[in-house]
C-alpha cells in the first residue's frame, strides 16, 4: 500500500461513532460517493469505497472543503486519522 504525504490529505477524522461504524470527517478537499479513500493513522490503515455520506443528517453525493461529513466505515478509525484519495 502506498504511503501518502500528509499534505495530500483531503480530510481528517474528527470523531468515530463505534456503535454506528461512522466516521465524522472534516474535509479540506472535495469528496464524492463512489471514490476510494485511504484512512491512515497511528494504528489505522483502511482502504474502502465511500458508499454513503451525510452532511447535517442529509444524504449527499458530494461534499467539499470546510464540510463536516459522516461516512460509513468498514473498520474502526480514530480521531486525527488522515483521509486520502486512493487512485
């Protein structure tokens, strides 16, 4: 798996809701449902496709810089994990 430069992160996990398997992510770039992302941190290394995304409890197909989105995740992630776009 490729290593990412932290400056290329498109967002950062701000909270993880374990009972929902949902990560709250503060975006610094655009993100679209269907894109592959890599969530990486001290003990986190998760690559998955974004299958659903919500802003303010409303489903959205796309979100941009400054948005706080909720993303369903396949595994446990942690606060401060970085989110990258995967090719």
